[in-house]
């Protein structure tokens, strides 16, 4: 799992059938200390978050398992909202 900050949303007027109704977010991955790490990624929103929220997300095949039809091209999905990070 990875930590990220939601920095925006993606609007797509056409999507494949498996992703219809799914909200897409732009995430900026973060280090455990909260610093930006790497390039932003697009992820499925499975927990209804918004810009500015700190979230944890998964990548790869685990992301595709977050929607009903498991055979979809998702490669990142938000799994929860971070309340606090203790180092």
C-alpha cells in the first residue's frame, strides 16, 4: 500500500463498461513524512474522497479487484482515508 494526497479529479465522458460510474482521482504519492514522491497517478475512488484528503491506495492487480467486474484495466485504487501517520 502507498500513501498519497488527492490533488484532483479526472472527468472522462467515455469509459469502458467495467468502469462506468467509477470516479477517477489524481493522486500525488507521498513519503511517510508527507513529502511528494514521484509522479502523480490516476486511481479509482472506492471510498468517496475529495481534493486535499490523504489516502492509502494499492497498485497493480489488487486495484482491479475493487470493482464488481474483476477483468478491468485499473492499476491504482484508493482503499481508505488516512487519519494519522505515526513514525
